[in-house]
């Protein structure tokens, strides 16, 4: 039977709660907090009801803890619902569906950086396009017609490239350059050729790929600051503020962080104040819980990030334990956005545990990259023995010559800054990543 585009569109219908709050322009980042809270409560009730009525998996989970949709009368009642874990999702592509399989139009898979079987996410047209694009964040995401957006994120299998493509083109009517990241055709040289010819004024990529493109530009004698970039977003990997400053200097623009995940979609957008992520509160509810007990933690305390998606009806995500660490901040931001902020502290499994204490790799990276003699590529090599020193394997900045005296200086400055002892290994070249950059290497 021939596919009918009109027939497919006829089946799209915005849920009532979304229509009530986000008809027209649907500006979420300047919505009054009380209005936003009313929307979130109604959206939570609708998603939980959908999951209970149409998903055997969720219905059984709720019955096991003795809760039903009728018990969810306020946002605080979310803590009565059971957690959803990565292990429950691994290798089960259709587990969360509340619709027929024939309604699924997109399947995406996890990047696999946390190990274990793959996690799949299924999307219908309603959830992926109509619902997801209804709320806007134009104060935090200032893109529109006439902007030319270099999308240098992976398109294959996972979510990043397609998600930004959809947002730039369908959500904000801007021009997209689908450059990709490290695929068969999306080599750094090919991407730089597109940059020269099309001169984008917006770029979204990962921190490490921004540096790989910058190296290609330097080899070709092309000054990236000549583009007069309007905006840059970094996502897909974490990096320290010191690394971000290097990126901004090379590209000649403000680089803000964007945080999302395969399971939960868009979670946070950093504003130009660069003081934490603004939570995409039209899309998600976020909790911070004790990683060991699951008990909720107040604003300011660091714990595991737990997310409930408010616009996902056909594959609901309810109280998903992300494995990421962070904390909420309720103080108003200088940018004027009414959205709550949160601060990322890295992934729990990425923490550097040394002599019984956890350290974020971004904490160590920050002080390393404040040393101008250190280049942009490095690894933290964790010892097999807890009593040995951490090794920093790094390249040097252009024109800097290696020496034992320089290595000693870097080790001393790192010890003074972090309180940790390091061995320094200066190398000519480290492998350039085509997937996510690996900063922590374990012997």
C-alpha cells in the first residue's frame, strides 16, 4: 500500500495539556513560574495515566509499590512512583510502548559508553515532532530563519545529530548543514570545505570535535574567527570551563553547553551567563536523589539526576535514573530566564576514585588546562594500585619543547591546585577520537 503523507499527518493530535499551555509561539523560558508549575503537574498526571492504562510494564511497576495515577495529585507525589533504570531497558526495544508498533517511525540506540547491552528508544511522529517542538526556548536558543547552522554531531544510530537537525530546521526554520562527525563522508577536511563555502554563523558539536576541526582549519590556514559566529553549542561530552575558553578563543564566539540524553531528550541549555544549565522544564521534571538510597535531596546538594519526560506519551520515561551527578539551584539567573538551573558534576561511573575519594575528571582538567604550556589533548591514566600516582599523559602547546623541568613544573602546579600527586608523561601525539573523547584511562 502506498504511503500517504496526508493520512499520517491526519493522525497527529497535540495532547490537551500541551495545547493549553503552548499554543502559538509557546515560549517556555519566560513563562511565569506558577504557570509552569501548573503545566508540569497536569503533564505529569497525563503521562502517568497514559503509562498505567497502556503499558503492562509500568502498570506492574506501579502496582508493586501500591500507587496508581489517582494518587498523583501534586508534583511532590512523583516520589511515590518507582524508578526506571538503564538495566531495565537494555536489549528491550519495545518495553515502554503505549501504542502499536506500527505507529513507531524512528528507532535510536545508545552510544554504549556505559557498557552493557544497547538501550533503544522508539518514537512516534506525535512524540518526536508535534509534542517535542510545541514548547520553545527562544531566549536560550536564539536561532531562526536566515541562520546557517553547522551540525557537526553524529547522525547515525544515536540521537544527537537528528535531534538538533529537527530543532534547527523544523522547530526554528533555520538552514542546516548536516556535517556529521567522523563518518565516511564527514571527515574534518570535508567539513572544513563546507565551512569555507557556506560560512555558517551557528555551530553545534562536541568539545573534542571542535578541536579536531580547529586543527584542520589551522592546517589549511583558515581563521575560524573570520566567520563571525553568532553562537556555538557544545554537547555530547563534558569539558571543563578552561577547555571551553580555549574553544571560544579559537572559534571567536560564545560556546554554551547543551545537555541531553537518548532516553530523556533535551534536558538543559546554558545561557550566556554560563552559570549552570537552565532546565528544559516544559520537557522534563528533574529530581536529585541520593545515589545509594534514592531519597530526594534539596537544592544545592549533589546527587544522581532523575528525569521524567513530560512530552513523551507513546514511550513514557518516568523517574529515569540517568547515572549523572548534579545539583539544583533555585536562585534567579542574571539572564532573566524563569527556568530553574542545575549544575552537572559528571557521570558517577566517570569519577576518579583515588585513595578512597572521588574526583571529577573536569575538576582535574580545569587546573591542567590553566597551564598554557599544556596542549588540548590529554589523558588521566589511573593506576592499578590505589597507592600509586595518577599519570597525566599530555601533548604540549604549539612551539613548547618537552623537558624534565617542564614535566616537574606541571606536576608541582597540579599538586598545588588539586592536592593530588601526579606523574607527567609528555607525548608528541595522542590519538584523535571519532566517537566520544576518553579522558580517563584505567590500567
